[in-house]
C-alpha cells in the first residue's frame, strides 16, 4: 500500500475502494513494527484498532461513517482511554488502567477515528527532550543520535515516521510545538480552555492544553475542530462556539505581522534558524503583507515566571500520587510515613522530583509572596502585553526553538540549559493564546527547523488559514 501523508489521500483511496480501514491499520502496524527501535509507542492497541477498523468499514459500506473514518491516531501517555493503561511515562503509575476516556479522545472516536496506541513522553510531561521517560528515550527519525524534543516526543516521531496519520500531544510550555519543530511536522497548541482537559493527567492545570501533530494544516484543523468545545466535565472549558476550521483555510487578505526583535537577536539563536525565519518575513513583505519589528521587553521574565508557576502547580497536582490508592507502592515501607516517602522517592524520576521540590519551595509560607504571588503578577503583565500586541497585529512570527534538535545527553547535566530550550514557546503558554509550529527548512546537518505563529485567543480559524497560506508560500 502507498504511503499516506494526508487524510485526504486516505479518504480518496477509501472512496475508490482501493483500500479499507483494516488494510490502513495493518499498514501502520507494520510501520510501527519496522520502526520499533524509535521507541515512539509504549503500547500498541493492535487488536482493538483492527476491531475498530472492521466496524468502520461496515459503516462506510452503509454510508453512515463519521468524519474521521480511516484516520489512525496515536495518543500521548498522559491521556486516559478506558480499558487501557495510562502511565504518564512514570514508574509511579505503573499498571494503572484508565476507568474513563478523555473527552477529546471520545469526540474523535465518535467520528470514527481509530486509536492505534499510546505514545512515549517525558514523565508527567516534564521535559524538553523525551529523555525523562520510564519507557526510555524516543529517537528522532531524522537523526537517531538526536532528541525528538519533549515532552510529546513520541507523538511527534509517530507522525514524522508515518506510524499514524495524526497524533495527540499535550502542551504546557511548548511540549507540542518544540518537538514538532525538531521533527519537521506541524504542531498546534490551541487557546487555553478551547479543548477540554477532562482525562488529561495534570502537570500544571492553568497551562496544560491538548494539541495535535500532523503532516498537513488541514488534518490538524479537522482534528482540532472535532476535539474543541465546551465539556460539562471541565469547568474551565470555554463555551465559545467552535468554527469548522478545516473548511476555512482559504487566506486572501493582507496580514499585519509582527516579529519580536529580542527573539531574532537572541544570542542563543542558531544562525540557520535566524536566516530561515528572516527569509519567511521577507517573502511576506514581497507579497504585500505588513511586517514590522516590535520589542518585547518582558522576554527575560517569561521563563522564570513559567517555571515558578508550573512547578508550584505540579507540586500540588502530583501530591495525589502517594502509593495509597493506585499505581506503584514501595515494598520497603515499615510504617505509613515511610510508605509515602519511599513510594514517591522510588516512583518519581529525577526531573519530576526536582520540579516538585521547586514548586513546594515557592509555595512555602516564607517564600509564597516573594515567588508565587510575584510570578502571577508578571504573568498578567506578559498576557496583557501579548494581547495588546495581537490587537495591533494579526500574527506574531518567531522561531519555535533557539536551536535544532540537540544530541542525547547534551543538556542532561544542566537543567537550566534544558529549560532554555523553551525560551520561545512559553510566551503563548503563559498568555494562554493559540500557537502553531510549521516546518521551515533544515539546517546544515539536515535537521528540521520550526517557524512559530501566534495569534489572539480563540482565533484558531485565522491561525490555521494563515498557516496554510504560509506552508504554500514557503514550499
């Protein structure tokens, strides 16, 4: 069977009866087996995927199949799916089986998507390289000596290596967009509250978003429009109506685009990424769009703000994993207190323990106002500044990452260097606005470069349309 890059290709093949859903699933299963060394999947749902495919083939024959009939999707190992394990790639949740299905996944299933398996990630979504997983590291298919990015590294590689049509990841500070940039695929983080978080194992609840990886903007938009919308199980989900993003991809206006001076002039920015970003901006100018340099003086405060707030929320969220109710429990305890301490010490990985301790510190009575309260105030300044900028401009363009994919172990001994990999992605996360990473060429080593586009809250339709235009403009 031929290699499918887009869902449109799959649909045409199904309509012409050149293939069926069962054959499509077998094709992806064969790819997963052939490329198992990439370690993208931690569990493959071979039997249930084939059973789903068979039922959808019957629906197709009757003409009553859903919008996603034939689309094969992988899900990040922090998303619950009834009857299947969800470990958050952590020892502490070893053997935990989901008792319910994430709302976003259920909505895809209702439209006849096929879930093929769960995907490797950094433990509890904490990492920028996918080196912090109890299941081992994921390899970047473009260069297996380099990281795929994190925390949704498995989700990015699954699409990159053609192991599924699209995949779901989660983005707290760049965990969809950064790995998308490192692997040369499209990665979208929606507006915070656009997609229900019900069924997502929480890292930082006021930042976490479920996002989508794909080869094409249209596929990404289609999955997003089906997942999005209010959910009675998530009180933070927005009641704003959801537009048919995948049908609104035509872009025919002149855009006002801003680019941030501090990102382009950053000492951390790799020269090829700078050159490719400027090339896109020049191309937009030549097409008659308004492109303007703006200053973002708060850039240096974004990372500290993000890490203070997310570690505080992680400290609170992860307190529930104590060995009492489910998951791992230490065999070495001699009383209740030692059971708590040893379970958490043995069950959590080093990076997760580091962030829990940082978060507990900033929430402590002596330091709460000095760190947490102050960070909340700075978050508001960053959000207001970003939204004011987006009231004056349609889009903000910047590199997704300061560098292309780095080698395994390169930043492992230096947490600060690892945190700096999120330098350009955290602005959208702190502000809660939607952001997408698009492929933007390659560096001298042949590693993919990402271009990030940001727009104002709940303007996903405009973001997808402009992104589709950009991919055509730069191809």
